[in-house]
């Protein structure tokens, strides 16, 4: 089998052209990928430019250097991680603390088992636990006994002179007579 040198030269030239086109497309796509990837990982413009320049100048070794030095997490992953940490801290802070001894207590406990401080009370009507300062059960709308139901109402039509005056110690005649 004899190959014509002109045909062999033509095949080699076409193969080389395809290889160069493939490497150029790979090089440009790696530059583009590095640019898009670094944008998702940092807001620092200097780092963005540096990553693209390293990949553009060094090609395959540049992409390896970039992969080693790039931030481990994307900005979205960092944001999600910070939200998880914040939620964890919030759940830790939401734990009930006894005002008497500062120990952790369960949110539904009526009293602290350590110092016996009263933490909550039970509604007499429905039996659910309610906070001590509440004067109305939020579940059954029953007023809690021992608490005022409403603030006293002062009628505006009554003038101070119309109201009966209570006698004070200074009004007593015996107060001034004793030395």
C-alpha cells in the first residue's frame, strides 16, 4: 500500500487543523468557565481578573492552579451555611431559661425542678399552659382568675370636685393638736 505523499500531507494538515481548533475551543471554554465559576465564588474583582488571567496564560496548568486556589464554596453555599448557623444559634437562644437559677428548662414546664420557681400556669378552663403575665388564655379566651379583667374606667363627665373626697391624715383635727 502506497500512500501518495500529497494525500498524506493533506490528511495531516486537516488533522492538525482539527486538533488546533479543538485546543483553541477548549482553551476559550476553560477561560469562560473559570470566569463564570469565580463570579459565583467571590465578589472581589481582583480575584476574578486574576483567575481569568492565570487560566488564559497558562492554559491546562492554569486551570489546575485555579482549581487548587479557588474558594471552596460558592457565594450561595456560603449564604446557606450562614443561614444554617443563624438558625442553629436562634434555636439555642430560644431555649427557655429559669429566671430564678438561669438553668435550661422545658418550654412547657410549670415550675423549675432545680429552684422551684413558678414558670407558667395552667388555664382552669382548657388546661393548657400559659405564661404568668397573661390574664387571658389564648386558646379558649377564658379570663384568668386573680387578674383584673379590665382597667378601671373614669367617666369624663365627672369633674374632680364632683367625686367624693377621701379623708387623709392631714384632714384630721387631732393631727395638729398633738405636739
